[in-house]
C-alpha cells in the first residue's frame, strides 16, 4: 500500500494496520492526540466497521478500508461539503480502474454504485478538538474482492465486475491522487460549485422518481438536482422539498423493475 506521488508532494502521510476496530475511530483518536491531519489510516480488516446511521460495514480481508483525517479543511458551516469532494474523488479513482465505464454512478449523497448495485460507501465524521480546531474524517469502504449478501441494498465488488482479483493497493494509490486533485479544486470550500458540477455529471437517478426514507417519514418525488449546499431537491408535485439526509431508492419505471440505491 502506498500513496501516489502527488500525495507525497503535498505532505500527506499513511498509517497502515493489519486490523483496527474502525479506521475512522483510529483517525479521530489521532486527531485528539494532536495529529495535524493530511493522514490516511488504512487497515486490512476492521472488527467494528460501520456505515451511515450506525449500520455494520462488513470488513473481510481483500477490500479497501481507508480513512482520511483533515484538520480544519473548510469553515465549519461547509465541512459537510467534504463528503461530496470525497465521493467525486472516489468515483474518479474507480473510473480509472473500470476504464471509464458509464455504469458507475454516485448515489446521493455519497455512495458509489455500479449498474445499480452498491460498490462503495463513504462515512463522514467530525469532532471539535479542545484547541478549537475541527477534525474531519472521511471513511471509505470499497468492495474490491467480496461483497455482503445481506445488505440493505443490492451490492457488488470489483472482482465480480472485472472478472479477476482486484488489488486494493492499486485503487488506494489512485484514490490518494484523486483526493489531492479534488481537494485542490474545492479550495477549502472556496469552489463547491465545481465539485457540485462534477458530482451531478456522475449522479444516479436525476430526473427519475425516487423514494427518500427519513427518520421523520418517507418522501416520494422526482430527483431534480442538488442545491448549492448539497441538499437533494425533490419535486413533490406542487412543491419542491430540500432533503438534508436520508436513504434514496429509485422507484419502478413503467415496464421496469424497482431498484434500490
């Protein structure tokens, strides 16, 4: 496992582990201990990996489990934009592996799909440090050579897609390079418009009917776009609703089957 040359040039660092409870937890612990950030934490396996909403993230050997620690990456009010930056970077890294296959797409807000099946997920977490700094951690899990069969969504892995073993090391090197590039585009929150534009070009479900499962109850409508802060814009008929968080599902099209996102 190694960083891309561009990541080395920008003083990113890499901490490798055989096993961790969670790469996100390790990154946050290092931040609380005074780490200055620009640190990738990677583990071969996790005993307590998790996804959004506290869901378990299956973490057998052979897949990629990596977390990027950044300190004060943007003003606190814009820190959530980092999830979109990471999803674009991960999508671009996977596009390199998959030779630009158009079946790769980003599911709002930041899961990666291939032909409608979940290939990768991102978990963004943050903590305010005693000295007033903001620690942000972006955890990335990619199904390289196996995928769970009991997940909420249909899933897949790179090995199935490519028909051969896929080295997580190759993907990680690509990802570390893409993160340097897209963090540079973002400019610490100074140009989310460019991130939004690229995200929309890779998005799944735009212009299609979707269901959004939320703690306050489900919503159905047409996924129009995301706004300038990353909220999903849902056309619910007479009104447009801005959704800040939820699980998105594509609804059945006439003559087609329902697909989970």
